[in-house]
């Protein structure tokens, strides 16, 4: 077996995909959250609506049992609710999952004075694989739950965190030859870019994986793809920062962007109920007082305070996020473009970026499109060439970085036009949904970074 096949098979328990998108037109292979085995051999799974209805019925029955004082009936139904995943807010919604917690809480209150019954309930929940955090929240105890666990003489090990499992698998894979460069080369092969041809022209296509973390660059990402939520836990405020995508390249890139801050957790879920696309998401949770900015106003204030020498890193993050680098063959000029929706809060970021570019003496133009309801900040011609020289060292998106290198090499006479045309074509996207550069993030991860490709929630 080839080393790459060995790595994928080890991390996936035998699952591996062929390079490129599926040729049978069926789209991305679903994750184990959708199917534990071959889809055709699986039993029919309930729809979300059907699952919610089933959960609601069991919750109502449990409450009737509580009203009748039948605690054995309630205990049995709690087991069934957990086995049906009714306690999982991701599967049935927070409202339904909250009602399951309510049933557990009511049974706990109804068992006041009956320590044996309470210990039995805790043992059942432990055996069902429920986390202590979930139980503590349901019973309104928090850390006081540990006293009851000790009182009942229950051994309740904490759940192994997924990111720790990923870390352990990655350590094993490194011993088998996996590395960030190997990951890059596998990704490039998947999307149809020939790394060895590029190297023959003196272009290293995988140097982007070793870039160091930069807070100003992350500010640029925050202007585009980064989504930030506030979370409160144990009286502390936290920031949950997440990057979600269905895109092949971003699924690998986003993994590396958050990792210097904290090893991200991964989520794999349906993008929506219609397209059948699978979304890969990464998220980290950090204390709010450790985060660089807490809202849009603070972020813009920090952008305006940047020194000119810091601006290129900011622009690079924005380009890697919602930007593009192109060569307009009909006009024989490069174009750098950053987009935002016309009426959303991100629109104001374009003005801040344009102001920042002014510190570098670079002219830019903002165009608004009534039809698409979008806005675009554009830099082209010699200004684009000047900006490419400034941002190229910091670009992380492999295709955008490659395009920047090629455009500058053409401009400086290091390659001729025909060579440029040939190499640039490898970076082009096709309109087809089967373009391996689009919509195949999960499949690319399974081959390039299999340690992240976890099945389930």
C-alpha cells in the first residue's frame, strides 16, 4: 500500500477517496453523522422533523409519568430520549434538548430525600455517555455535581475531547510521514495543480503552510470569513471564533489559520437541506479579555491606527478571505478585488480598507452593483502590481499566492507569456459543480489531513 493510502486508511478506519471529485455525479460522500456504513446498506434514518416529533412525544409522556409519580417510567423514558439523541441540541435544536434537561431536573427534584434513586439516575446518565457538564447544567449544579458523584461512589471519567484525539492521531501520522508539506502536496494533487512542474520553474507551491501567526493578518480575516460569537460560562465571557466552508482549499487553509491561537475543534454538517453540500467548520473558544477586539467598532478603530508598514498584512488577510487575485488577459493587467455585500455590516470594512491602502499610496476604487447587491473594492494595473509585491510574502491561500508569484514573474520578465499562460491555467476555477477546487472540502481533508476527518457530531 502507498504511504498516502496507509495514512488515510489508518485515520479513517479504511475509508479513502480517489483524487478529484466523484465521477458518478453523486456529489460529496456523506460523513458518518449521516451514515455509519454504506448508505445503500444502512437502515433508513429519521428526518430532523421526524426525530423532533418523536422526542416531543416522549417528553410529553415523561411529564405525564412525573405527574403520576411513576419515577420508573420517567427513568426509562430518559434512557430512550438519550438513545434517540433528543438531548443533543445540534440534532433536534436547543429548545427540545432543553426540555430533556428539564425532565432530568424534575426527576431529580421528585427524588428528593431518596439518595439511592438519585445515585441510580447519575449512574444511568454516566453509562449513556452523557458528559458531566451536561448533567451539571441540567441539574443546576455546575461543579457541585462532583460532590454527588463522590457521595454516590461513581467513577465518572471526563470525555476525551475531540481535539485531543486529533492531536494524538496527528502525532502518529507524523511518524508515518505526514507533514504540512505532504498535506499541501496532496491538496494540490487533488485540485489538479502539478507541484513538480512549478518547482522546475523555481516556484515553491507549499511554502504557505509554514507562515507564522500574525494578529494583523487575522484582523483581515475577521473582515471577511471569521464569525465571532459571545459565550458566557461560569460567569466568564468567552469568544467563539469560527471559520466555515464548503470550499476544497479553504477546508485545509482554515485549519492552519486558527491553529496558532488554539488547536481548533472541527464540525462537519450539512450546509443546507437543499444542495446536499457538506460544510466543514473550525472553531476555537478563548477568554474575551484575551481577544484583540470585541466588536466591529473596535476592529475598525484598530485598523485606522495601523502604521503603514502593518497595512500589507491586513490587506493580505482580507484578500485571503473574501478577496481574489486575477490576471485580466484582455486588458493585460493584474486585478486585486475584495468583496462585501452592499447592505450588510461588512460593507463599512471596504471603506476602512480603502483608507488603509491610501497610507501606502495605492489607488483603489469601490463599485456597487444594484443587481447583485454587492460591493467590490478593486485595485488594478500598476497599483495592483505594487500591492502584490507588498502582500505576496504574507499570502496563505495557495492559489492566490501562486497567482501573485506568477504575475510578478511575468512582470519582471522571469517567465515568458506562454509559460505564464500555461501555469496560470492550473489555478483557474471551472463553473461546473464537479470542479475539484469547489465544494469538496470534506473529501480533500480525508486525503490531505485525515486526522481532522472525524465522523459524528
